[in-house]
C-alpha cells in the first residue's frame, strides 16, 4: 500500500515557485548516461562499434536541441522592416520542421505554415524559418510549439493577426506504440483577425492547401 500523502499546510501550498535551475552536466557525465542507455537496450558499450557512440550522440544532441541557446524574441526584434502601406496577408508555407516529443524524445517531423497581417512591419523570411527552428529544436509537444511560434510573432510584430498551422508525423506513433504510419497530426493557433474573421482564416487555409501545401481546416 502506498504511504499516505502528507497533507500540505494551507500556508505552504498555494504558490509553487519555479525550482532553481540545474547545473549543466559535464560531457563525461553525458557519455556515461548514454553508456547506461546502451546497456539498458541490451548491448555492451565496450564493444568496438559502440566506443565512439556516446560522443557522437552527445554532439548530435547539441545540434538537435540548440534551440535552448537562443531567445527568439531577441532576434525577431532585430529583424523587422518597416513597410509602406502593405497590409495584405504575408504567408510562409511549408517550412520544414524537425522536433522531438517531450514524452518519448522521439522525432516528430513535418511542415509549418505561418501567416500574419502586418500593420507597420514585416519580418524577413529567414527570420520566420529560424523562429520555427528555435522552438522546434527543444523537447516539445506539437500544441505548445504551435502556440509559441504564434505568440512570439504576435508579441514582437504586433500584427492584426497571426495564423500558424503545424502538420507533423510523430515517430513515437509510427515506429512504436500503436504503429500507425501515415497519421499526421495537425495543430493550429489563430490570433486576432485569424481567429475573429472567417474570411481571413479561409484565405490563409486556401493558400496553404494550394498545389504544394495540404493543410485542411480541422
Ligand atoms: Zn511521443
């Protein structure tokens, strides 16, 4: 039987302050952790073919999770241009996205479509693509990734609206667990005019579901 939970006193309960940040482990500690995982899988990390693996995995992780080292709001702030009266929708569609689910640390891979209605400023295409990367290259859930992209664009550009659609295949569903291949998860976040104005939303959806894109209203 589980031990009875100690009842938290009312004074201590209400505010849960964020725990202090953990120190970053050393490279040696990471190598050791990966050797442990190899043993857990059933293999011997001393085997010739696996000797370099911990270091390769550590370096792969630095690349896959480099989004933790960047502040998207900072680089977006430095990157916009003033516009002379252009007030139509700006859409960037089919931005390649590779991320890892925070539940299984397995890849989910797909495409992102980003749109906004500018007021005074626009942001360069490469900045938008990088914005996607900064959030994707972290441990994620697709819903949060979608919202983070939309909210940071909204905060920095102050447009009349933002629409973000993410379509992705989750390897934790296709290569393990339920083994459902070809299932694509679609998430969207609509802010401002994209949420309030059905015509704006339809225009966005029809652009991204054109010949190259395949998004559908869901
Ligand atoms: Zn997962």
